[in-house]
């Protein structure tokens, strides 16, 4: 056997260091058409070197430099998934540039894909699954679908787009269903201003609207946009569940239909159309899909091109399947099925299991999924599925930018503009929105699959343990003298006294001990070796419970209690306190910190009586804490969820779910757990911590609410100085983010009270993503301009009340928005930021501009520059925040209104809001000619959807009607 050849390569320098030389070894399977892959020392990375032997290859290589630079500048999150000691590469993204002697980019290094990974094509057929050792059941495919949707969304959230959904570009972990993306340099890459086109796309997965009408197999790769990403993902998901069949496969409806996949896709001849029932190809199992699943596929293939489900919508859907419809088959526990018959044995679920899908409470009114449910054909011999009523394909969903693992909730009502959702203050102002979101969250149980993607972010500040409310005692698990107990913790020290001391030894999970005496928090025990000492009571269970818990997974435990869920019963009982909780939220929204009376009324209204399986709760809680200590937050959350199901009235487990959700970036789940904790433990630090984090991250919520929550976390803390120290550390870690700003404001003093309105509240056209002001501004006096004022300006722009706008802007400027700060320090930081911006070093620019804003928060130019840096990084939310802050100081800046409109359009907010912001930009911008050219360029900007390009065309027709500045 020939020994693999080794050769030297140069890696581009880091900072001021010289270029690094490495020796890489040829891989046996590293030969590719465009590049060659080499192994690097350490076996965790490989090196990809592009070919340049022919003129065509050299020309292609010359064009790859800017693309690799853009990929290095904007990497997606969650590239590598760690679970315990396992490591799985989810996104094989460039890590360092490989350069030639002249410094030109000729390749890059990237993480090495696990040897256990198999091509996605392996899952499409039973024969391939058997050959590769993959499971056959629908549960495994559902996990793969969820993880595929997640990783596509991680790339999309960084501004890039996966265009080519060739199954060869994806690999699957054979045991856990994780998904990895290969050949990432073939993606469409966002460089800060535009998309660098993808290299190529598999022809039979190109969306119909991009195909050449004269040649259905041809397309222009430069024209592809997010619609292609959504279409390609839908095709891949369809193949995943449907034996590899294309959605365009199937028998002809009449003799005039074309053959060939490209032609059928171009003419939108998809098998999920209601008229094509019975014409599906062999192996089709769409008749077993959940009604909501079929509705999403119809939305993707039959609905409007710009309203296909996004990756985040698919991820949320599959998460709902895992936690709702997916269940083991009673006839064969190795199989799984949805609420329809079993795929393998034909088991027919009870009729009540096939009840029509009921969408959860709305979170994003812009996203609506039809409950279309057309009965599908079935193979011979299969039992008939229930036949729900026929409905039309969905047409009302509006795409929004996806975020990792964010639940998508649906509603049948037409979408309400974001500005209305935020600014309506007729009865309860923003409290009504926050309260509705939090209170109604009790009807929805968000449970991600057993193997979601883990986070790698630092731990949150540890808060004091939540106190258990009196109405939910758990006497069944209290140890009694001479009872045999078992250790629930993975390992634990035996203490000589209840107060502490040098450990006498260490006990492991399952070790049995005899209870001798019970203290307040500790139990005196005798071990099997005769040693006597003390163990924490919360880590002990009755020995008789050990056999049932020893091998029990959290998913199996939750599934076993699905028909009689104590947690669901608790959520129902919490509704009895909804009006008192709303009163408490009103007080918090007003900035009140003396809420003792409101909490007292809430506690008096509480009527909680749910059963508790305390041994199971302690068992799963111990596993959850161990996983959290290993930074395996996804697994930790699964254990915490099982603990909360076992003992739902114990606030400790809800706090655990909340804190690990914070690390996973799942603020929707934090809000749900925060709503529960407001009733269970309103006087605990954890309850206010979790609600503060959730409210700070939700930029639709009034900025006083998270500040007040963090202030109350200090008030109720048993060790206030230590709590403040932890809050300060977290504020530093999250510096510049909404959470960091809210923590800084809370640490600087009590929140400012809400300003009393001088006139009846007005429905204001508020920008869709309100900003979180820097800490000094969050203590603003009531007279200063607020986001409500910006909403009023947008209302007047809609109604063309130009004179009123001028008067209002003058009044806002007269009221002021902060005192000048350290102008010299701000200017120095501004210069640093501008130099970095000119050098395309956007991260360094953002850091410099943040320093400038902190030094002089009253200068609107600094906020605008910070917005530019964030926009260049593709961070739409922070960029929007910065432009809103600039407008609060100088509401007459046409540039800021124009940039705000652009970020709103990129975020997928209501087109009318973008239209009103553009009107204000034209009203105020002195260089109107330049602004008009910019607006005209956006009429063909492929990064904007058709609705937003239409808004820019509409504004161009109105230019003459808008008064000059």
C-alpha cells in the first residue's frame, strides 16, 4: 500500500503573528472535481486546497478569495455539536485561510466530519438504511428532519443561504440523527452588502420560478434567493419521509402532462395537490402524514413562492410532532407512528388520537399555517386513516427570518402589524401583550426532541434556589427512620455533620443507605459499609423506586404520563390566578418596585393541588444538574422537563428549564417558565431572573419590565450583594445586548416610573423591533422622547400630515434625550470604528462604536455608525436598535429612517411599516436625489422579498407628493 503523501501549506496569520506552516497528509477519499482535501495533525480538522492547474480552475480560484473572506467574517453558530464526550460537526465551515506565497487565498481549513456519519441518501430507502445500520422508524426520520431544519436555519441566521440540496451535501449521524452540512463554500454567501451566488444547484431541486420557460432544466444561479432555500429544504424533507420520492413524482392526471422531473416541477405538478390523490408514486406514505405536515408541504409546493415555510417553521413543526403526535406503536414498540396508522404493521390508533390538529397560541402573527387536511390514498391492505374535511392549500403565511430552534406558533387570524402589537395602550398598553403572551403560554407545552443541538455559551448567573409554595407538599418521598433510601445524584459526598466538614467518602448513584435521622435539609444515614454521615435530602429517593427509575429516560417518562399529565393539570390551575398575575404585570410595566400587595393577592388566589412523583423528580433533577455542569444544556433541559412533569409544583425544576433555555437562546421557553414561576414562586430571585431575561430578549416588551424584574431579583435575594455581583458579571458578558443593558440599568438604581400621558393614548405606528436603550438612557426622565413618539411620527406619515410631523420633531428635539458625555473619548472611539469599518473589519468597528456610544450616548451620529457596523455584520436586531436610538435623539434624520426601513424589511416586518419609514426618510433627507437612487436600487434587491421590493416601487411613485426637506 502506498504511503499517503504529505506536503506543507501556509495558513494565514492570526493578528500580528506570522503565517503558520503546517504539514497535511493526502486523504484516500479527498479527491474532488474542484479541490483536494488533506488531513491535518490532530484528526479534528482537514485542509481543502482548490485546484488551479487549468485556466478555468485558476479563474475560479481567483473568484473564491472574496467568498472565503466573507465566510470567515460571518461564521454561523452551532458549527460543532458536543454531547458528553461526543463531537459531531454540523457545519463544515472554513476556520482559517490557506494562502500561497503571495498571500492569495487558495483554500481553507475546516472541521473534519465524523467517521460515523453516513450520506443522507442512506435514509431514503429501506435497503440503504439496512446497509448503513440506520433505524427504520419514523421517530428517527423526524429527528433527522428537525436537525436538518435547524442547521439550515443556523446558516440562514448568519445571512447566508443553502441553495444546493443535493443529498450528497448532507451527512447523518447513524445513532442520534444529527445532520452535518458539507461543501459550505458552495453556499450563497452574504458579504455585508450582497449575496455572492452559490456555485451550482442540483437541477431537479430548483424552484419553479427560477427555471427558464424555454428550457425547464436551465436556471440562472445568480437569481436564486431565499425562496430557493425554502423550496430545496421542502423537497429534501419530502424525500426524507417519502422513500426518496420527489414531490413531482407520480402518475399522470391526463395524457397531456409532461414527463421528466424538471418539466413537472416547472409546471408545478406536485403529488400533494388534492386533485392528484391516488396518483402518488409507489412507496408514497403521505396518507400517514399529520394534517399539519401535509398542509406545510402544500404551502411549500402549491402556495405563493414567497410564502413557503422557513427552516424555523419546519423545525418548530417537527418539534411539535416529537412532543405531540409521535408515539411508540403498541403492537410493536420498536416502531413509531403519528396519529395515523403505523407505517410498518398497520396498527390503527384509537379514534381520539386522530383528532384534528389544533395550532398553539400565536406568537408571530405574520406566520399562519392552514389546517388543510385532504385524505390521501393508501396502499392495498393498509387500514383507512380518519378522513378530516377538505380545505384549500394555505396561502397566508408570511416568511420571517429564522432563528435557531425558535418555536413557530400559528393563528388563523390575519396578521396584526408589529407596531400595533407593541404600541396599543388603550387598556393595558404593553402589559396586555406581555401578559397575554405569558398567561396564555400555559396552554402550550414546548418540548424539544431528545437530541436537539446543544449550546456552547457560558453559564448564566446562579441564583438562589426557588422556594416551593406551600400548596404543593410532597410527603410521599420524605425519609423516615430506618427506611432504605437510594442515592439519586451521580456522585455525592458523605458529610460528617449536617453543617459540613471533611467528606467521609463518596457515594455513587444507586447506592443504598439506611435513614437514621432527618434534619431540615439533610438526612443522617448509614451506608452498606457501616459509615454514618449526612446526605442532602433532595438527592435521596426511596430504594423501592430505584428499579423503575434506573434505566428510565426522560422522554419515556414524559410519554408514560401523557394521558394524565400532572404538569398539564398545573397549567390549568394556574389560570385561576390570571387576573392577579395581570395586575402584577401592570405594576411591573409601570416601573413599580413595591409590589408586595400585588404578590400577596396573587398568592392568595393560588389554588394548586397536583400529584407529585418526588422520587422521579429528584432522580431526573440530579441528572439535569450533572448535564448542566458538563455544559450539555440540551440534555439537561430534557431531564429538567421530566422532573417538572414528575413534580410540577416545585419551582426549582421550572427554574432549571428556564436557565438552560437561556443558554440555548430559547427565550420563548424562558417566557413560558417565567409565567409559571410568577405564580409558583413570586418572591424568589429565580422567578425574576428568568422573567427579566425573557423580557429583555423580547424587544416588543417595554424596556422598564426587564429592569424592574432584575431589581426585584435583588429585593427578594437572600444574599443581595452576591446577587448583584453575579448580575454585574452577566451584564459584562452580555455587554451591549438587550439583556446586558437591562442588567446595567437595574444595577444603577430602581427603574424610572412610567410617564403619565398628557393626552389620551394614541395608536402609534411603532417600529417593529423596539430598541433597548443604553443603561444611562434607560433611566431617562419621563419628558424625553420615547418609542411611542416615533410611532406617532409614522402614523402621521401614513396620513400625510406633514405639518404635524415638523411640529412634533421640533418638540422632540426641544425635549432632548440625554446630556452630552465624554465627547473626546467618543470621538477617539468613533475614529477607531471608522478605520475598522473602512478596512471591512466589522466586528472591531462595532466594538469601537459601542465604546463611543457608552462615552457619549446623546450623540445620534454614534448610534447611526453602530447601526452601520451591525448591518454589515448581518445582525438585523442590533442594527435596528441602534437606528431607533439615533432617531430618539434626532427624529429628523432621513438617513436613520432609511436605514431603519431597510432593517425592518430584512427582518420581514409588515411592509406598511417599511413604507411609512421610507416616507419619513424622503421628508427629512436633504440629498433626496441620492436617496431616490438608493430606493430605486432596492426595487431589484433580491435580498428583499417581492412585497418589500413593491414597497420601494410604491414610494418612488409618491416622491413628488412628499414635501421637500
